[in-house]
C-alpha cells in the first residue's frame, strides 16, 4: 500500500501474491489497528478502496528508516567492489519490464 497507494482489496491481493480471502482478513485486521482507511469505490457500491492511514504511513516510514540504518550499519565497512557486487546480485532478483523470466 505504501508503494502503490489506494487500491481495491483484489488489486492488493494480486500485487502481493496473496489470495483474496487472506488479503481480506489482513485488511480487516489492519483497519482494526487503525493502519488502513477504507472508502467506497467510485462507481461500485459493493467495493471499497483501502489506503494507509496517517498512522499506517508513519509506521511504515519508521520501519523503512530503521531498516536503512540497519543496512548501513551492516555494510558501512564493505569495499566499493563488494557493494557493486551486492547491487549486481540484487538487480538479478528485481524484475524489470525489459527482462524475461
């Protein structure tokens, strides 16, 4: 949700590779915790659009910041060659539009 913004639960399920039932359960729990907001989908009274709440955005931002600090702490003594190799290997894991699976 942080990466692609407001979406229908079915789109969220597809984006993260979860089935719709599991996604619905997760969305319900996140709404209960105040991490997601929901509103009616435009033009479809049966569907909703979910998005991170202010609290959800703050918590994701804090988690990303902490991960960034941890990543830096683990790699700050690495050589430029080691970092370049890491970037190369991570690039192989990241799908791009011009690469075939």
